[in-house]
C-alpha cells in the first residue's frame, strides 16, 4: 500500500512541525506510544507534556518512558487536556510546535471513560493560542462507539468553522473501509 495509514501519517505531520529543542503535547497519553515518539522528536533539549485523566494511562506511559530511558524528557499530568494552559510552566521559553490527540477510550482500559468534545475543543483553542505559527495539532478520531460519534460530529462542526486566517484544517482518512475507521483532523496554526 502506497498511501500512508492513519498512525504513520499522524507521525509524518508531527515530523514536519517538530524540531529538536521544541515543546510538544501528548493530549491523551494512553499507553505512552506517542509520548515516547515525541521525546525522540524533541531530543535532549526539548520537552513533552503529556495528559491523561486515567491513572492507569499515566502509569503505563511512565513505564514506557522509563524502559526507554526517556522519562527525563517528559512531564506527565493526571489531568484533562483542557487544563494544559494552567499546567504548562510560565517560564517555558522553548517553542510549542506539535500536539497529538488519540480520541476515544484507552485501549485495554475502561471503555466507559472516553474523550468528549467540549474538553477537546477547549484544549485545541488553548493550543492555537500558545503554539508557534505553523505548529500542528493532530487529532486521531476513533468514532466507532456511540460517544465517539458524538465527539466526531461536534469536532467536525468546530474545525470546519475555524477561520482560514487562523488555521489550515486537513481531513485525512480512508472512506471505503468497514467498521468506522479512524481518521485524522490536522490543524496548522497560521
């Protein structure tokens, strides 16, 4: 297959925006895969701030970072991503250039604990305020469950209404796959 699958495409977008020494956000730490990936992009001079509302996710992310000798490159918050503006250090002088969200529920976790549009949209608005020009926000939208469909619809309404002077918005996904395949919404700050 020549077309990029969803997760590799998400990483490709982040690679375009993030340089060594930058700051990035993993808005849904989950099992720690994206947090670890972001530490590799920012390197020793950069930093990753990761959020999750589930202690299980924070513990898994911490373990993944420790097993890869990358724990010193990330700060983990047991909190909602809509609190990121309150949690980021005021004295941080590195550039915030990338953020990723994997929306839905924690794989292998409680399927009743899900992301919701109002907190996701609040986090996006904060990121658009804090990010550098050409910073990229990647949202991987898993919508194959009832709450996911609600979040998808509210997010699509929000992102399609963003003024083009403020952001470029991209929608990427496979349209002919069964079982509500995930898709990407990418927002580049202008």
